[in-house]
């Protein structure tokens, strides 16, 4: 029988660990699916990892990893993929916002021969208006670049082992898991699910961390902003040719106006564009710098004995 490995990113989730392990375990057992649960503690400062260790002693199917510090959810997923033993692998949040029942549905689709089963949100749960707007813009850009509706996608997925192997073989350090499974191009399908309310604890995302996440993911996936710089340059040249011709004509006709205001405005606009462009280029440079350094995505401090 095949084994399903479930990777559960957990950062300061002491209030959820036991309930999550119990719920997922029960749902999968009832569906007669053989499983292992791998809690990847993202440098949690509370009792998250200790609780996982306790559970692991009672039940060999529960396993755990502890990072040396917080490396982010993306890192926990990739670390998890390195350690799993299953024939397929799912990623699910620790706060039970992703319904474990959907895992069963995903597993059956995998048995039918799909390699990637994407969890698609049928709603986004409770979120503020500004948050929704921001998320909308980010995913709008991503969707048009990926040619896939990213707005509803989530990290809740089930993948075949061969997809995991491909993802692990990617040399880049800066990854965007949500889009990469789609990018691999394996036979995929979707399952919709309702985002549940967080059972306990708080969401780890602040508005600023979401902004950083959005910028870093867009630039790790596409060079479109760099092309945008070129596009702005071309626009600027067309504009300056038109303005140049107009100015010359007026000069020779003797009707040239005092152009101080125009000059100041042009300087400001062009200066602004140049700075934005430099910023964009600088951002890519810093990304290249980070990749070139080749530091690991995460550092594992400890793991349970059964792993
Ligand atoms: N998480 C993580 N590292 C982090 C932040 C979050 O491993 O730096 C985990 C967290 O424990 C949870 C999942 O990622 O299992 C989703 O996080 P959260 O519920 O805070 O995000 P939201 O559901 O609000 O998008
Ligand atoms: Mg959550």
C-alpha cells in the first residue's frame, strides 16, 4: 500500500499541534490511508517542537523537524520534502484552515493518476478590505504572468513523489512553491475547499511581511519588471521626440514660451522614472547576490528519532 506524507509547517503553533495531529490522523485512518505526519517547526519559540516530540514517542507516524531559527513557510515545505518517505506528499497548514477531509479527496485523485492536486479556495475566509485589495493586485499580476488563476491557489496541495524530486532538484534558493508545482507541468487537477477559521493562535502574517512576500515572489518568478524599465524608457524617448519637434517648431516661429515649469516637471518625472528603474534593477541584483552566495534555505537544529 502506498504511503502519504503530510508536511505541516508550524511556527509557534503550540495551541494547535495536538488537535491537528489528532484530526488529520483520524480522518486519514478512517479513509484507510497509510500516512506519516511531518511537523516542520520553523524555529518556533514556544513549545511546538516539544509537543511534536512527545507525540512522536507515542505514535511513530508523527515526526518532527526543528529549524535553528525562523526561515519562513517556504523553507519548511522544502525541508519537509527532503525528509519524507511517502509515495506522495501533501502540504497542509497547522491551524486546520485547510480541511483534512479534502486530503482524502486529493489522495483519491492521486490514485487515479494525477501528479499534482492543487487546493483551490472557494472563499478567502475573513480578511480586511485593504488586505483583499492588495492580495488581488498581487495575484492579478501573477495570474497574467503564469496564465493561471493564482488568486484562489494555496499551499494546500498533494504531489506525486516525482514532482517532489523535480522541486528538490531546482538549484535556486528563492522559491515560490505555490506557482512552482504548476510550472513543473505535470498532470494536474484541482480540488476546491472552504477556508476554515483559524482554530487557535494568531496568523503569522503582518501587512509588511505580505508586501515583502509579494515582491520577492514576483521577482523570483519573472523578469517582467525589468522589461517594464525598458518599456518606460521607450515611452520616454517617444515623448521627448514629440516634445523636441514641437519646441523646435515654436523656436523657429519665434513663439517659444519661457519653459521653466516644463523643465522642472520633466526633470522630476524623468528623475523619478530613473530612480524607480534603478530600484528595480537593484532588486534583481540583490537577488542574484543572494543566489550566488548559495546559502542553504534552512538549517535543521533537531529532528525526532523516527525521522
Ligand atoms: N508558518 C511557518 N513559518 C512562518 C509563518 C507561518 O511555518 O514564518 C506556518 C504556520 O504555522 C501555519 C502556516 O504557515 O501552519 C500558515 O500560516 P498562518 O496561518 O499564519 O497564515 P494565514 O493562514 O493567515 O495565511
Ligand atoms: Mg492560517
